[in-house]
């Protein structure tokens, strides 16, 4: 069998420029594994890179950190050849205080595969065994590719301190917002109310059984009948918009919890006086821990969240421009996927 010397990859070459080309096969350092990619999700970070707005990304770059695939060549440890895996794509320095204290996910020098090194928008990627998580048999690799963003949602709900029966408010029905709502409901939220400007996204989450803020109504008005006007027990901000920041303290009850999941592009005003007077708790979310990734895989394997209703759309590597256009518009799917697999595209 002839060893491959080239592979197909989607390569970001500069601001608003990404194309499909043949590139050399990845070099596999000693002890590492070679993964054959099944699906790679496009996220907001990838859009930021595409538009030349990510501070660390340097062209040319193979983007992508939401990966599922099969072990083509096993590493010195870890999954065996043929195993379906998902990737925990964090790069931690191991030396800073956060790393030394066991909190590598908030490493002072945190990096990601697909940003700081080549990622999954290709046929193959070389990765160290410690970032690979085996997915149980029977799981669709397409669904498995949601494990990385789902881990963010798991981390957000875990850090929120949400209790069973809580009334939960979620700002934003993008991928992270919907996954956060699904995890919160699974963990026992009594009511989950979602606000979202897109009519199509509102229809999607309404179809999933969530309470949706109607057009022309505010989150506070929609929450009022469920909370006797007190506000949500737990509020998740996955939208990261200044208009949302201005509302967070108002829609959250006294002694309630506010979780900032979305990443703001710039500082936004927030009513800190209300935080004091209501003795509210605020917590930020950056990524996730290894246990969060493991929990995400467990939820997927158990079909605990009904992710079959989570709209995705798959494009081939040769359709990368169309894929990024679809991810930008967000009109007919919540998650756009790139796949090198023949016959597995929807476009």
C-alpha cells in the first residue's frame, strides 16, 4: 500500500480568503496519532479568523477545532486504530499558575488546535493521544462532532450552580445557546425561556419545546408569569451583545446567578449596582475541562438531549466558501460542518 504524501485541506490564506488545495500530509511526531477526519464544525472563532480579526491566527492556516474522526495511525498510548474519536483541542503551557493548580483550561497562554496549529478542516490531522476521546460504538460521527461545543454548554451549566426546578433564561439561540438550554433542561431546569432575534431560530427552539420570547416582547415580560416578577434563578448570556449585558441584572432575581458564556468583542456596560443590591453572582465561561468533554460524549452516546432535532448542514472541503457563507448567515442550520467524506454532504 502506497503511503499518502498529500491530502485535501481547506486553507485560510488571508482576510476573507479560504480555498481548497492539496497540501503535504501532516508530519506525525513520535508517539502521536494520525486522525482521519469525519466532520469538523465551523464556529464563531473560525469566522473571526476568516475575517482577519483573530489576534493569534497566522495565514496560511488549516482551521477547525470541532473534530470527529477515526484513528488512522495509533499513538504510543490512547485509542486504537479504527476507533471513532473526538478532540479536546486545548493547548496549555503546563507552567503558569492555572496549569500548576490543575486548571489548564484557563491557562495563561491557552491555545487551540485549528488556531495556533493545524486543525480539522482537512482529510487528516496529527494529534497527541491525550487530546483524543473515544466515542462509544453506534454514535454517528456527525453527531459526535458536536461534542466540543456541547462541552462548553456542560461547563456553563456546571459552573452556574443551577438547581433542579430553576427558572432559566437563555439569551441567544445559536449553537451554544441551544446546547446550553438542552443541558439545563436535562439537568432539571423547571422552565427554560430563550430570546433570539432570528425568527427561524425561534421556530427551531420552539419546536424543541422551549418557551420563546415572542417578537416585540422582552425577556423580563416573558419571565414574569413564571417567576411572579422576581426574575430568572439562572441567566445564561450566550449572545454577547451590549444590549444583552444591559439587561442581565434586571431579568435575574435577587441572589440569582448570571453566567456569561458568549465572548464579548469589547467591554460592555453592566449594572454593577444591581449586582450589589441583589447580591447576584456572575461567572464567566472560557472553554471546558476534560470532565466536561467526557460528560458531553456521555450525553451524546445516551441520546439524552435529542440532538437529532439539532439542525446541521454538511459541506465538502471543496465547498468551503459556501460553508462559511452558510455559517455566516445562520438561516437554515445551527451548525455548519465540513467533511472530506464522499457522499455525506447536504449541499
